[in-house]
C-alpha cells in the first residue's frame, strides 16, 4: 500500500477545525486532526508546504519511521505547530492501518483494558449558585465526574465561564478580547464554590477544577490546601509549566491531586514532572503531542511513575481527536479520565462518528480505524474565519496567563 495524496481541509462549523486526509492506492483513506486553536493556518502551511510532499509514495503502515522522519528529519523540533502537524499525519496513518486490517484502532494499542472510558463534563456558572445548579444538571445527565468553574466576585469575566447562556467557546472571531484577572479575588472565592458543591451533592461525584496556568507555585499551594476538605479528583494547570520545578514547591504543600499538560507537545515538556511524581495526571492529547505514536510513549513513561492519563478534550479538539482519545483511553493501562466537552450539532454533522456517551462513560465503537469521517461537502458550507483566544491582564494592566 502506498500514500498517493494528502489534503488539508479547513472548516468552521461554529469554530475552526483543520483536518488532514491521507489517501492510498488501495482506496483507503485516513483522517487526522491538525487543529491548533487560534493558530490554525500555521499548521495548514506546515503540512502543505513542508510535510505532505515528503509523504507521497511512502508505506502508510510505517508509522514509527514516518514519525521519526517528520520529527528528527525536520531538524527544528518540538513546538505546537510542528507537533500538531506530525500528530495529524500519525493519526491518519493509524486510521488507515485499522481500516486496512479491518479492526478498531484500540486493538492496535493493546486491545480493550476496560469496557468504557470514564469522562468528565464541564459545569460553570457566573455565580456559585449557578455553577452548583450546572453541576446538578450534568449529574442528572449521568456524568460521574464534573469540572466546575465559576465567575469570581469583583471580576467581569473569567476563564471557563461563558457570557450569557451559549456554550463556552473561548476562541473569538476578530482580534483577541482582553479580560482582567486577580489571583487574590480568585483564591478567596474558589474554596466556597467547592464547599457548596459538596454540600449539595456529597462525596460521590468526582470534582475537578482548572486554574488555567494562572497562579504562582505558592498561590497554587494555598489553593490546593484550601481545597483538600473537598477531595478534588484534580486541580488542573495550577501554574505555568515552563518551570517544571515549580510543581515541586506546590507538591510539598498539598495532597490535592495535580493535572497538567494540555499545552505540552512532547515528553520533554513533562519529563521531570513525571519522573519526580510532581503530578498525578498527564493531559497531553493525541492532536497536540504528536499522535498515537508519541502519546503512547508518554503514557508508558508515566506508568512507571504512577502517573495516569487525563487527556485534554475541549471543543477545539475535533471529533477526530475525541474518537482517537477514546480508542487510546480504552486500551492503555494507566488511563485516568478523559475530558468530554460535547461538540456543536453542526460539528457533529460535519464529522459523523461511532463514539457515544452512556451513564458517565464513553465508547469508541467497533468500526475499523477510528470510526469517524468528514462530510467535505457540508464542511465547505462553513468557511474558515480567523479567531483568537483571549488575552488576560492583571488589574493593573500587566499581561498575564489566560
Ligand atoms: C481548557 C481548554 O479544557 C480545558 O481544560 O484548558 O478549554 C483550553 O482553554 C482550550 O482548549 C484552549 O484552546
Ligand atoms: Mg485546561
């Protein structure tokens, strides 16, 4: 079997997605997600100009050699653009391999290690009361794990809480919006959110929270200690992760489990975090961390140090990534939990898929390959529109992490 062609599709059914389609001389094709939220066209160019010409004529079964060719052969390594492009190729090739062998991709990753993939939902509210109600809604829907985010008194807006009633979609068309932030107001407020949720629902529901890279290590240590009575499943992205040793200070102060890694794109971003057990869950995803080939290596390395997976799964990761994450999550041994933000109805129509949700778990389905497709004709009805993630500033105007 040989690769004969590769096409890049950019569409925007409610939000932008970049999809790679690799075709072969057997008539089998594979799909890969190449979406990098707010920087989509950089990956399109990297694929079109620099990757696709090198793929034509290659054997799609050679996933390891092609991965190494695109990683080591590029000389300039790592980074979100490069690794999203490599990921899209890699996932497309695993999709082809599964289709050619007439088996779901999870069987190529070790087969099922569990019946279903535990997922967590996103609940939010402008106030604690609204957030508590939204947690209740998701418990009613059957979720066993819910991430909770709420507005912060004194701040006009904050990460994870949509304006109005629409679903939360951080990427906005037009130039980046700007918001204001105060860690002090957030630290004073957040423990009360989880106190009220626990009072309402007890200990049975797993609770998660995303700090979204905004704290210093000692601030995160304070929050982790304040949240200990509420037994969170995890506190996510407590601090920016460039300084991996920052997690050591945090770890020494709290038993609240720590998750990070959605912005990482190779094992080297998390090497110390994992081997020093400064984290409990690694959030690298199949689309941002080089595809199945590299993500399996990250998971296997993490397994040695009791670190489990908790892959990123926001709506800016396409249904192709959602499908891939479920094949990955049902197969690997040190699976922890999978994020599940349901896509819009338009997105699900553009990307028909076999996966499904049922009573707190998701199932990838048994279609050969990934079990997801793209309706190119429908996709063409949703043209790309440049969009940006917001910019965040402290109350005095200093630029900080969004
Ligand atoms: C968030 C994401 O889902 C999460 O944990 O961190 O929503 C993140 O803000 C977006 O994926 C950024 O594109
Ligand atoms: Mg996050």
